[in-house]
């Protein structure tokens, strides 16, 4: 089995929203903001190559967002989802599975494209099974007012209409031999974190449980989280285990750091090492 980091570009979000109750004077030391208080974030996906299987974990924002909405997020950078996949020698037709950690637009937007004349929406990966879980799917398609702007119908409905939508079952083992799944509920309901055994190590795709190195201290919880106190508990439990067992944490949103390990310190769990996936 091989793992490949898939860069899809960068976007910007308000620093205060990303760090919740933590004052700017503190968080800007690790994530400096621009003149509009916006910080730059990655949308880093993961491709699992295993025999005949090509499993893509998350798909970034994509490029079909309404211009009025897109201007708020400043999508930038030379990388894109499909350029990164093609750079590895694969095509969109080769992807066998698309696994969504959750259905917020910056994690699943690349799953759906416009056709060539932009007259209709279509699957970006026509031969793939698209995965979520029933609880999160219900949460995303019947959204609360707080999250409604993050669950865009154009990213979700075409998957269901295609007949290629599949569900993991929370009470059952992962349907994938390549990874197990951790379900967490602080950021959004039933977000899924893949746990992958790779080269004798355990690698966890962190999605929005740990967006960046700057979020390692326990109180550094995003304002976007629907249940911040649950996030706090989930982070504490997970980071304790990650430090004890020397997990590799693959960071989806950190613009500077791709993979990290963490360690116990007198100040809590902190960064041990930072490196790239290729260094493993």
C-alpha cells in the first residue's frame, strides 16, 4: 500500500473563527493573519493506493463555487485536486472510492464538477463509490441554522442522485481493509477519521478534529465547532493516545505542516516532530 498527499490549493478563513475563544495576540504567533484578519489554510487530501483500489479521502473545495460566495474564501495556489492526481499518473476515472470525512464544502466540494459547458453538475470521479455515514448524511441534508452555509446542496444532492452514494455503518467495522474509522461529534455530527496502518506506523487523517499545529493546546477549538466542549473531550482523549502510541497525524488544513507527531510536556500535549508523508 502507498499513501500520497494530494494538495488542492489554499483558502482563507477568519482567524478568530478558527481559534474560538483564544485571543488573537496568542494565536497569531503560529497563524499570522492578513490585514482582514484572515489566515491561510490548506485543503490537503489523501490518496490510498492499494492494488486495484484508489481511495481518495476528502476532495477539497473544488472550483464550481458561486463567485459571490467564493470571494469570501480567497481560493488560491497553483495546486488543484485533479492536477495533483494526474501528477501521480492517475486520472479521475481511476478513483475507486471517495471517502468524505464530513460534508462541509471545503471537504467535499471537489467531488462534484460542472460538465464542459457548465450546464449541469456531474460526478468528478464517475467510477467511484462515494462514502459517508447515515447519521452525518441526515445531519448534512437537514442542516441546523449554524451549519447550513457549510452544507451546499450542489455538493451533496448529485451524489445521492447518481446512485453511487454508500454508507459506512457506525456500529459495524470499517468496510475498508485499508483503514479503521474513528467517529467524532464535536465539530459536526459523526465526522469520520481514517486510521491507517502504514510502514509499521499508525497514521490518522485528522480532518477538523485537529486542523493545524496551532490547534494542539486543548482550549484552541474552532468557533465553527457545533459542540465545542465535546471537541475538547475528544481532543484530550485522542491526543493522549496519539502521544502514548506515537501516532502520525496527517493535517488537512495546516498550510505549513503535512504530518506531525506529538509528545507529553509540562504544558500538555505539544508538537514533537513535523515532516512530510514522503519522509515516512
